[in-house]
C-alpha cells in the first residue's frame, strides 16, 4: 500500500515537471522570429501591402537599434555616475572618520584631565562640537541619468551643426 502511494507521488512530480517543460517549449516556439511575412505563405512582392509591411519592419528595426544604443549609453552613464558617487562617498566617510577621531581624542583628554582633577571643562565633549556628521549623498535615479543622457545628446547635436556650418562657410 505504501509502495503504491510513493509511486503515485513520484508520478505526480514527474508529470508536473514534464508539463512545465512542455509549456516552456511551446512558449519558446510561439515567439516572433522577426520575419517580415512570417506565416510561410507566398506573397506578392510588388503589392502596396507588402511594401508597407517592409517599410514598417525597417522602421521598427531602426527604432530597436536606436533604443539599444540609448540603453547602452544610459548603462555607461550609470556606471560612470556610480564610480563618481563611490569616490565621493569614500571621501565623505574619511571626513566623518577624521571628525570622530578628533572627538575620541578630545574625550580621552577630557577623561584623563578628569581623573587627574585638572578638568577645565565640566561637560564631556560632544560630537556635534566637531562638526556635523555628513549623511550619504543619494545615488542617481533613473530620471536623473536619462536627463544627463539627453543633455549630452543635445550638446553633441549642436557640435555637429557647428561643424557643418563651418564646412559650408569654406569655399574655394
């Protein structure tokens, strides 16, 4: 009896795993392959419909290429921004550590003076007396990075326009 139950449980596990594999294979097969007329049926290649489909396909491919380049640029901007942020954050941590070190030295001096009875200060030094501890700068958001990338694209377009106008002005 127990053997039959174990067999039923194992079969149930096997069936569910094979069902998942079949489902993923079917989903993989239904993905768009990127063909212009991907149904496999013959088409008249001189018709207006075919021409419109081809131009739409070319336009979509060009847009995808531009989007890919934009994402790569954004990824590079984010990497450089993160390097800059990390460097600034390390500097902030060093400044905070120096403030804390000065504070701890002042506390030790105060404790030694208090033990010896030579304390001129009645109150223990406070960390706020040595400057405020800096909080970390916020990291760049996606919107800020996109704004940076659009600013750079605008400046590049202006530079290209200036080069063109200089070339047009020169004539032999």
